C-alpha cells in the first residue's frame, strides 16, 4: 500500500481526536499555542495571500492565518483524518468563521494545487508523513514562486545530549503515563517512535535545498525540544 505510514497516522489521529485539543494543552502546559504563533509570525502571512495548513489537525494554524489573510485571501486546511477534521469544522462554526476551506486529503496525494499557495504551514505533520523528502517536494510543488513554508515539530536532538535525554523522559514517563488515563497510551507512545527516524536539522536543510528551495533556516525553541524550519522558494 502506497501510504502505509500515512494510513497508520490517520487511524491514530482519528482515535485521539476526541481528546486532542485537551491533551495538547495539558501535555504542553499550553505552550503549543505560543509555538504556533511564533511560526506564523516568522512566516508573516499578509492580507490577500493564499495559504494552506497541511496536516491541519483541529486547525490552530489555519485559524491564526485566517485573521491575517482575510477577507481577500484564502486559507485551506487539509488533513487525512476525518474525525479530527470534523472537530476543526465544528470549531469554525463555534468561532463563526466561514472563511476557512477544509479538505480531507493525504498530503502526498495532492495533485490539483500546483503553484497555488503563497505560503504553507505544518505543525507536527512532516514527521508523520510516509516520506519526509516527498513531503517537502510536495510543498515545493504547491507553492508559488517566491512562496514560503514553515514547519513546527519536535527537534531531533543529538543522541545522549541533555535535550535528547529530557525529551525521552518527558515522552515516556509524562506523555504516555497521562495519555494512559484516557486509554490512549499506545497512540501517544507513537510520538517517540516517529521522532526516531525524523531527520535532524542539518538533514532537513539539506533535503530542502536538494528539492529546490533557495533559502532554508532552522531554529530551536524550548531548550532544543522543538524546532522550526522556514523555507523560501
């Protein structure tokens, strides 16, 4: 099957969807909202631009960007997990936001938006794609010339570094332990597994430039626990 990992991740996110926002806030102590705002601030979406939030989950980034590009631009939230996307749609109704377009699609299977977007963002999604390089290639394909993209995710720290040791302790003994209270232990244990094969910052920069991006920069936040990759076409 072509997108084996993508299907596995889709099933995980469908299962955790009912507690996704609650656990995000709890496990990050609410900090994930600050990290997402930082990503959006670095990308600087502006009024009239067309944007996409890939692997959008419950739509945090899409809602932030919609405030910046409306009313003359557009924002499309795309995710392969139906249940979690339905939560994003419900939040749209609650927020009375009819501006965002929501689509159920696998990122790697998108073929109808060539050079459509001025900007693309992704939080905690690149790591979960079947192939990271193919994911970055797809983003390159979707961006207009001179478009930019930003990715927020766990930073893959050097093995045995203090940052790496802390990350393992946090994921194994805090994240998994708390998620077990909601019968979601195996689903959240997947996070550490997914980080294991995720490229380090220099590898991500190399892949991006190989794909064709003219500029690639990476910065770490929260003591190296998280990373933001910014690309310009």
